[in-house]
């Protein structure tokens, strides 16, 4: 069901606070680098260049990016809460393949991301991953009937986005999402409502296109599909076919290269 105005305002403020924390972390790293540089200057006088190489760091973290969410199933859309974030440039991912690992509390999932086929979605995912946005978040939704997906990427676990982007990229023409597919969740009927949420397909699934089209396929699972399957085998809390996984799954970190 759509979120209330109060809930949407809460999500907007939560995203803004996250941006502020990211900016504070960057500022702290820069201050530490300045201090380290000063220490290095002193140490070089006493113990030579080796100390300078050990203490001199760099900040290669990309700038902050998108944070929306939605649902993988068009029958349960989530309310969009505005467009307050900064979407990373699709050029970050264009024409290249990314590899990575999603480390979860249930095991590691190897991934390959197709920047040629879905550059905007991959740029969004990679930037969020490198910012640590997914760290400590739960995969809050499991569907075990009709479609077979584990949905992740929403820090609130509510499906309520901080902001949204589109259009849809690389949706399958036949509406078939093979096992191992990684795709973007979105609000049903709205091709401009993708964000931080994504879903992992653990069994071949046919997800009919709506008026907006299908769902952006931006990668595939290269290892660890058995991890997702084990979560699916344990079912949904309370015995339902769509809801919180009975086996809790927390993303501990996402590495990409």
C-alpha cells in the first residue's frame, strides 16, 4: 500500500541524514589524510621514505548517489517520496563489465554487472556499493510462488523510496528472468521509479510487463546461487508465499571492481 505523507517525509529526512553522514565521513578521512601527511613529513626526517609510503593515503570513494526503492512485483507498488538525490553518471559503467561479491550473513554471492546493457542501473548500484550504502541492510522480501525472487537493497525494509530514476534498461522481451538474474525493483506501472532496491532470481521466473515495461536486468549471479536457494527453501515467515524470509539475510558488504 502507498505510504502516508508523514512516512514519505520521514524517508526523505532519513535519506538526507544518510547523505550528511557520508559527507561527514569523507571530511573525516580528508582530515586524517592531512594529519597523516603532517606526520609523514616529520617521520621522513627521522626514518626515511618508507614511513611516508606507509602513512600516506588516498580517498578513492565516489561521490554519493541514488537511494530509492520499489517492489519486484507490480501488484504491490510502493509510494515514491520525491527526487532529492544525485544520480551517478551512466558513463561510470558504460561499455564495461563489473565483477563483485555480495557478502551476506548466509554466505557470499558472486556477481557480474553488465554496464554495456544497463549503464545507468550499474552505475547506480556500483556507486551505492562503494559508498557502503548496502552494508548492514536486510534482504526484506522473499517470493516463493508465481515468481521466485529475493529482494534486497532497502535500508528501511519498507519498500518506500528516497528518490527515483529511469527509464527501464535491458528488460527481457519475453518477460522471462532466468535463475541467477539480478534486476532492479521498481514501483509497478512506473518506469521512472527504480532506486536502491534490486532482486535476485533463484528460479526461472516469468514477470509480465506492465504499461511501463519490464524490469531492468543489470547483472547475473556467478556463484552463490545456492545461498539464495537455501534462503528460499526455508520459506517465508509465517508460511506465506510473499514476505520476510524465515532465514534472516543481512548484507554485510558489497565489493565491486
